C-alpha cells in the first residue's frame, strides 16, 4: 500500500489529512459511537445493505469479534489454492518494508531483513486472493460488524523472517487507528506455530478508550496489566484465517525459526485516508461489488 502525503509538502492532501486525523482526535467512545452510527446509516441509505441471500457466517464468530476482538474463521484456503498462490508469487518482487531498496525475490532475501511485502498489483493479480476478500460469508461478517456495506480498504501480503532480539514496529505491541470502525481478516499462507511468528492479540482491548497518540508497549507492560489469560496466540496451518479488530492491542511476533507469510485484508466504514488509492484496470476477475471494491478495482461492475 502506498501512503498519502498527510503533512505539508509538495504532494500534501489537506482533505485526506483532515479526515484521517479527525477520527484520531475523537477518543471518546460515546462520541465515536454516535458519529459511526450516523455514517453507517448514511451508507445503508446510499448504497444498500448486505444481501442476506448469500452464504452466511457462524453467529459465534460475530459474537466473539464483538466481545473479545477476534474470531477464528477456520480454513479459508485449500492446499490446491495455496499451491496456485505460491506458484504465482515465486517470481514476484519483494520490497523491504519502509525502504526504497532494490526489489528481490523470496530466493534472494538480504541477510538481517525482518519484513518484506509484495507489491499491490501482484496481490491483485494473484489467484484466489481478491476472490477470498470478496467471499460472501466474510463480507457479511464484515458488514454486520461494521454496521453497513463495508469498504475493502487495505490488502497486504507480507513475509516476516526469523531474527534474534525483540520486535519493533508492527512486531511490538501496538494499536491501529485507521477508521471510525474497521476489522481485518488475516490468513496464514505458511504453517504458523509458536516459533513462526504468530499473531498475538490482547482480547478485550478493542473496547477501551484509545489515546490520540499511537504508541508501542513493552511485553512486560502488557503482561502485567492484562495477565497471561487475556493474551491470545493465534496459530494454525497454512490456509487458516481469523478476523480481528486491530484497534485492540496486538503484534505479529518476530519469528525465531521459520519465515511466515501473512495475507491481511482490511474492511472499514470509509477509505483509510492515510493510504493513496489507485484502482487497478484490466484485472481478469469475476464480477465484484463496485462499492466494496472501488478503491482497488476500477472495472468492478456488479
């Protein structure tokens, strides 16, 4: 994902900056709820509700997402689909996160690198991934959780490589504050155990009032405040997925033995204004909902 220029400069986007920081500034849970309810009502009237004639999810998943901030979704990709994905990605370029370094493939990873991600166009072209993001049951879950037809607002496909020491950035405990209301679906594309960098979530923290200032938290601080029983390690074989509200405290643990490949799909109430969107053309994909996919696919017609 490419970031927009939200601070004064040559490519400054003042409206996007205002919309992004407005929802960051409003920290009162009551006020955020009132604004969110108004926005969801507007979107339902303007763009309609999610269809109830499609495949549904398990109600337990929505209840868990609301109460705990996370929900297991089970196996979302088959072994055959994973094989297709790996074949497609084998020759695709990776970029070190946050760096303008030369691109490399998974066979050419520089030593000492912790994180690298695929380019958005390669994710959109990859078999099964955009279709998974538009799976009817997942869209209904996202729509019911958000309160209206969701916006597909972020797609990421990232490798985490083994290293020693403590995690930093997204590999340290933190919160996301991307929109008034949002959820993510994360899917492991490699087997993930305790030594392969599982996603770790502090359940219930999505219900807390968040600070306007984003920060990272030490492992000891989180353990002392919330206790081990509320810290959930999400592990599973390749193809396993889960939904999570990352406004709650979370991190991707730094792998110690084997690399991890994670697909991240974000659904939100509005576009995430920290990103710069350039909808792709010429994708050979089935008909997709135009509203849901408008930020990524310019020829969605449904």
